[in-house]
């Protein structure tokens, strides 16, 4: 009976796809629980700063944020077990870069630098501000989230119009 339960649980968790609502609810509750019970904030930017502090041995770092950073790609890897479909295709981005792997690599690298710089300048990344700020009931976080969404929709439409 117990082995059947474990088998069914494994099938539900790792084989069949999760509904987006379950993932969002889980992430929101995790962020809220972390803030309520430990007083700490969930965010990649702070975790990356802690990882850099640990490597350079400057400042203090909290070990849990480094494990959080390690867990993000590992979680993605675990979620693809049994459903391997690796690709280097990026849809419309391929059309902008003519499908050349080097143009894509340079573009993604430069965009990553810009995102990292802006996240540190703003005091957090868009997802961290959205997840933690909205979970904690910040009116400015709701406003910022709406601005992120509006900018994303606008830029996506501009890119699609430029390629089409």
C-alpha cells in the first residue's frame, strides 16, 4: 500500500506536468512563509551577491541563499526527468540573430550583464520584487509588477512586429 502511494506520488510530481497555478501558489507560499517565519527575503539577486561574497571571502554570506541558487537549475533538471527535449532554439530571437549561435551567445551575455546591473541598481530583480513585495502586500511592489508586465508586453509586441 505504502509503495503504491510512493509510486503514485512520484508519477504525479515528476512525470505528469504541473498546473501553473500549483507552481505559482507553491512559490508564493514559500516566499511568504520565509518572510513570516524567518524574517528573510527570497530573491536571486541577494543570493548571487552572497555567492560572490563567499567566493571572494569579502563580507558575510548566508549559506541557504547559495543552496537556493544551486537548487534553481537542479530543480529545472529534475523537472525534466523522463521528458528530455533539449534545444538551442529561441523562437523569434533566432530570427533576430539569424540563427547564429555566436550572435545568440553574445546577445544573451550582454542582456545578462544589463539585467544583473539593473537588478543591483534597483535593489532586486523583477521576480524578487514581484514575489516578495506582492506577498508582503507592498503597494509599490504591485505598481512595479504592473510596470514590468506592461513593459514586457510592449517590448514583446515591438519585437514580434520587427521580425514579422
